[in-house]
C-alpha cells in the first residue's frame, strides 16, 4: 500500500531506519513511533519507497 502524503512517506522512512537499527528508536516520535511498533519491515519499505511526485505534503484523515 503506497503512502498517501509526503509526511506519511517520511515517517515510514524514519520508522524503517529505527527498525533496522540505523537510528535509535528513542529518537522517534509521533506517527513514526507508532509505525515502527505496529508495522512490519516489509510494510514500512512499501510506504517509504513511494514516489513523492504529485503527493500532497499532508492529508486530512
């Protein structure tokens, strides 16, 4: 499932880095922290690899 906004894609990238041990999990906050806890590495890869072109910066719920 692709990310729906640039912010969601960035949060997934941060969560993926923490899950892989590239950054400490203590640096995560907000959506990226929730994503790291609730999503698998494969799901995070799908979100993080979404193309940013044409995506809004943020979306409303």
